[in-house]
């Protein structure tokens, strides 16, 4: 089972969908057709995650009653799974020797491999969808390592979802 956050129109409201063979099933529309009550906000992936077992049960019911997709992929704009995280995402940089060595050619002075992991934060405003343009300053980008970071918060999901359910979860990364 793969979930997607999407919108139909350029400035439309975010919606949650279930990926099908022929496109995406809009969970709110599918719930309405199935007469199901959603225990989560059908526009918010975090709400679905927090709803845990009840949310998964509702999605399974909707999926069983709706075999077809509401939209083909070319009819929607796919957003980041969680377009606006509640808090900054914390990441680990230089977490393996090869990564540190790759960045050597971009650093202006020699540095030693840190003895401890290097942590950095990505602001909630840094999230983009898988096909969105990433704005950048060409001067700053010349100094970049050429690597982009992508992450999703699995810690919360790991605490909420039992192990068998975690394997069904999907995230979009670059």
C-alpha cells in the first residue's frame, strides 16, 4: 500500500491518495462512496499516521470498496508526503567515510574526519515535492557538495505503527 499527498489544481487543497495500478484513489472521495467515516484528516498525512490502527482499517475498507482510481497521475500534482512537517528535520552529515571524502573537493581548506557525527537541521520550509523546482542561488550552489539531503521521519511512525504495518509505509525521496 502506497500513499501520496497530492492536489488537483495548481493552487488546490492538499489531499491524501492511495496509489492504484491505474492512478490515485482520493481517500476522501473513496470514503464518501464507501460510506466510511475517516478517523483522520483526509488532507494531512501526519493525521493519517497518528490515527494508527484506526486509520489503516479505514483505508483498507475504502480500498476494498473502490477498485478504480479517481485520477491518473497526469491529472494531479504530487506533493511531498508531508508538505509541512510539524518541526524541523534533523539529519546526520558525513555519516560515512566515502561521503566525507566526496565533499573534500568542495571544501576550501583541509578538514579531518570528525570524531562524532555532524548533525544539521532542515527547516520545515525546505520541503519540496518530487517534481517541484528547487530554488537556489547559483553563487551559493557553486560551493555546495552537489549532494541533496532527503529524509522522512520514521521515528514517530516506528513508535505508532506495529512492525508488520511499517513495511507497508511509503515515502518519497529524491
